[in-house]
């Protein structure tokens, strides 16, 4: 087990944890938190796969991709939070409605 | 909350998914291909010596241009969703925060400037510097409530788009000089990257500050604002 | 993959990995949203440590500033707006009840 395998496994588990929270909880803010955790998991997998040669410097292309992804994640989170606040203003509830037909 | 059997099925499926990821990762070859060799072969021509900055601003410059555009689009989206009455959101700060701001704000601006400059040869660059500036802007918003009403001021709004304008200007300019889009002339690559990064830093800092406010600030004399019924009504 | 980890690497990386997973589980399953956001900021800072361990220092700087700092501030601001919205609605309902009585 090397460092990169450990962190990529952590990334996969984070992705699954975030995915479960995304579909299990109804409150919008918890869904946005879950999406951020999923994003962090994916970034961990990408960067740990770039670390595969610890003798030399790591591969810089996945680093640049993850940096781009981090900034895009923060702008998507900001937009999602503004949308969630609007949903609460218009429907007076911050949770998605429970599906009665299930 | 879902009924119990559905939750169990979801958990089992997610465990299978995690197992699939683990199997995929563990079955990767020991020495696969990577783009390291190409990057380090061409880094002398890129104008900077930090490989991540070279990839971000030179080899994959188009991705960075689109990323800055995504930030701008987020501001457009947030501003079109509704207005914010600033006194509802921010309150005058206590003495401790004001004293802290006096120490922190110059230090943060200096750190941002250093990160921007050091991005060429050490870890750093436009995004890190812009993020520190954004943090400084958020602190300023939380402390000085009057500052929040200047978000609508036109120089600040110009700074929001400065990053995209400078970046695409440099790209189109290099096309006009006979190359392809974003193909910097070899001797000027370092200087051009610094110019693009400076504009991007200011732009990112102001963008993060504006995203924190979370909406278009309503004017003090009370103009339109969207109420919960979705109809426009004028505040008198 | 590369060679196996030395015991000193195990000593640092394994606790960091376990704390990351535990923190993510605590913040996702917490019903108090303020606590979840504060744990999210802590998670971001620990992720910055993980980036440094993976020799990705640029990403560590960006994660600490953007991922933990700005995203945390955005969440707290949105939480405050939602809570004050809820407060206004609750006050409105209370007024109606008093009038009925």
C-alpha cells in the first residue's frame, strides 16, 4: 500500500459518502454540502494518481485540472446557495418536498 | 426519509461502487504514461518555471480562460436571482473585529501580492492570490457595512470582468500577430503571463467578495425587490 | 503503484485519512446545520494537509483559501439568510395566531 493508493481509496469512500447524503437527506443545504464532499473525493483520486512517482516531481497536469475544478466548485456552490435561498423565500421551506407517490 | 429496504439497497449499491473504484485504482499499471515528460521538455519555452503555472497559463491556457468565465457566470446568476437588503445581512462589527481588520488587511494584501509574484517560480499564482484577496474583501464586508453598498460602483463592476477581458485580449492579440489563439510570442511569454495573472487576481478577489453578498444590493432609497410571491413591488 | 510506505509515513497518513473520513461522516449526518458548516471548514483545512502530503502545494494553498475559507463563509452567509427568513415566517405565523385568539 503506497501513499497514493491510500489517498485514492479515501477519495472513493468520500465520493460514496457524499453520494449517499445527496440522495438521502431532503434539506437543500445538506445536499450542497454533500456535493462539495463528492468533489473533494474526486480531486483526491485525481491528485493521488498523479503522485505515482515519488522519486521525481508529480505530474503537473492533474494538479492544474484540480485547481480549475476547485474554483469551478466554489462558483457552483455560490450559485447553488443563492438558488437555495430563493427556493426558501418562494416556497417557505428549505427542503425538497417528499414524494407522495413512492 | 426513505423506507428502510430502499436505504439498504442504496447502501449496498454504493458499497459496490466504491469497490469498483478500488478495483480500478488497484489494477492500474505501475508505470503508466503521464504528461510529465512533455511538460518538462517544453517548460523552458513557457516563460515560467513552476510547472503547474506553466500548464495552467500557457499549455492549457484555454481551460483557465473558461474557468474565469465560469466565475463571471456565477456572479451573473447570483445577481439575477434577487436583491439583498444589506442591513438585513450585515451588522456593524464590534471593536475587536475592527482592530483585527487593521492588522490583517494590509498583511493579506501583501500576501496576495507575494503569491501572485511567486507563482512564476514557486507554488502560488493567480488563483491563490485572488482567493486571499477575496478573503480580505469578505472581512472588509463584515466589518464596514457602508462598504457593501459600494458593490454597485462601476469601477468594482469593471474589475469583475477585467480578468476575462485581459485574458481574451492577449489571446486575440497573439492571433492578430500571426499565431493561433493564446499562442504567446516566445520572448514575451513571461511578461504576458504576469499581466494576465494580475488582472485575473483582481477579478477573482472581487468576484468572491460579490458572491459572498449573495445578490444585487438594493439601493438605500428603496427600489424594487423580489418578495416571496415573486411579484415585483416597489418599496415606498 | 510506487513502493510501500515507511512506518513514519503510516504514522502520519493513516490517522489523517481516518480523520478525514470520520469528519466527512459526522458533517454529513449532523442535523444541526451550523455544526455541519463548521465541520466542513475543518474538513477543508485537513484536506489542505492531505494535499501537502501528496506534494500538491499549489492545491493546498488554494484549498485552504477557497475551499475552507470562502466556501465556509458562503455557507454561513446562506445559513443566516435562511434562518432569518424562517424567523420572519415564524413571527408572521405567531402574529396570526394571536389575532385569532
